[in-house]
C-alpha cells in the first residue's frame, strides 16, 4: 500500500519572484519617469498647464481603461496580460524617450503617457486577479498587502535610480530606466505558472458574466463598501498633494519638502506586511478603521503645523496610516469578488477606486480656491472619518458575502 506525500504548506516566499517581482519592476519604471514627465513636456514647448495635464494623462488612461482591462485579462489570462502590459509600457516609454527627437514631440509624449496608464491598468488588474486565485484565502491579505508594498518600494526607488542615470544620459535617461525595468518585469512575468480556469463548464451553469450583469448583481457591494473604497482612494491621492503644498505654504524650499515627503514614504513602506498579517488573523476592519482614522486625524493636524519638525512628524503619521492600509483596496475587492465573473468585478472595483483617486485632489483644489489651503486640507481629512464610518457599517454587515 502506498501513501501519498502531503503537499508542502503554502509559502509566500515560494512565489515571491514571479508574484511580486514584476510589480516591483513595473513600479520602479513608473517611479523613474514620474518626476521628469512634466519637465520633458516643458522642454518640448508645452505650457505649465499643458505639462501638468500630460502627467495627469497617466492616471486618466488607467482609470478609463479599467473596464477594458478586465476583458483583456479574461481573454488572454493573467500571465500573458501581465507580460503584455509590461511590454506595452516599455514601448510607450521608448516613444517618450525619443519624443525630443521628433517634430511636435509633445504629442508623442502625451500619447505615450496615455498608453503607460492603460498598460498600468491591465498590469494591476491581472496581477491582483492572479494573486486572488493563486494564494489561499488565509494568506490573502498578506499577499495583497505585500503586492501593494513592493509597488510603493518601486515608486520610492525609481526616482533615485533615474536621477543617477540622468547624470550620464540626460533627462531621457529616466525613460531608459523605465524601459529596462518594464522589459525585465515582462520577462519575469513569463515565468508565472498558468492557473487552471476557475469557471469550468461543469462548475457553473447559466450565461457568461458581463460587466453589466456583474455590476447589477453586485450593486449593493459597489454602493456600500465600494463607496468606502472611493473615499479611501480620494484620501490617499490627496495626501500626496497636501504635504508638498503645505511645505510650500510654510516657505520651505524644494529640498526640505522632498525630505519630508521621503520620510513619510519611508514610514509608509515599513508597515505593509504586519498590517496584512493583522487583516488575515483578525479581519479587515482591524486595519480599515485605524488606517482611515489615523490619516484623517493627521491631515486635520497639518494646518496646525508651523515648521519643519511639526510637518515632518505629522507627515510620518500620514505615512503610517497609509502604510497599514497597503493592499486594503485589493483585499476587499478580492473578498467580495464572485468566483464566476471575478475579472469583471475587479475591473469595476478598480474603476471606482481610480475615480476616488482622481476626485480627491479635485476636492482639495476646489475648497482651496473657494476658501483657503488650510480649509482644503481639513476637508480632505474629513474623507478619512467618512471612509471609517462607511467601513464600520458595511464590512461587518456584508461579511457573509465574502468568498471565504
């Protein structure tokens, strides 16, 4: 009589390179080019407003392509969608790097940024769907928090590597760093093991899910927990604008503002894994509530600061709140996503999150224009308390809807 050997226990380390390597490299490529896109546009003759718009095209391309991204991922699978998106991003950055060499290169640069955003949308959705299905539920939050964490590490390191290469190759050097990083991400993605299709013919009967049918059948989740996600995303995006603006308001120079922002980002990167572990062991609410309340309080404190030390301490508190929320949006999306129609659900989920990320800075700008920067920052802080209230009510109430 022969006995079967028990399967080895699951370990995140065992899938670390294929699961997290592409995300780290893709984000590093994005981080390398983000500081120089506006400068490139200005060198090509764009006005300040047009240069700012070209930077915004990355986010807009990602936001509006979330729904098509879900269909692409379903058609080609996670592995090829991740690899293809990284390759498309590398091609777009090649075009951006060559834009100073062509007539009216500003239009080529703008088109390249749209494609980068579209590629990021496919890349992010495919890797989220892959980890949702490849990782056991008891490790889900840790996996997705780590995914969010390595992306932040890439964004943090990218500008430093780009700056080093620019010393040798000029401003276009940042784009070549991005190209190399995204091509490496595509190469590593090809080592990802294909997942067995979740929806086999014998496991589900009925019509194939569509964006409309999934949106309709899960409208309750999108209108409740999804609203909390929208508020959280708006809060996160606003904090990136608030810190440098308040530093400028206090009369600090660019070096001081960058140092404060960097220290906030450093704290952000240190806490993502413990937060994921807490979510797996205690539940999502144990992170959702403290993260949103801490960021809300910290942003409300920013207008009370009057110097470098005060703003640095508050910015680090903002970074801590944001850091413990790493992966929260993806984890909740995975929790509530149906097994049949998961790709469509995640596309809609990411569309909502990106809408919040776009709307947060708009709210800050609008209140600042009508009142003052201090009032705009306080209004942004209120988003944290609103998100906490939504999560406190909706996550426990809809607990039975999770697929674990």
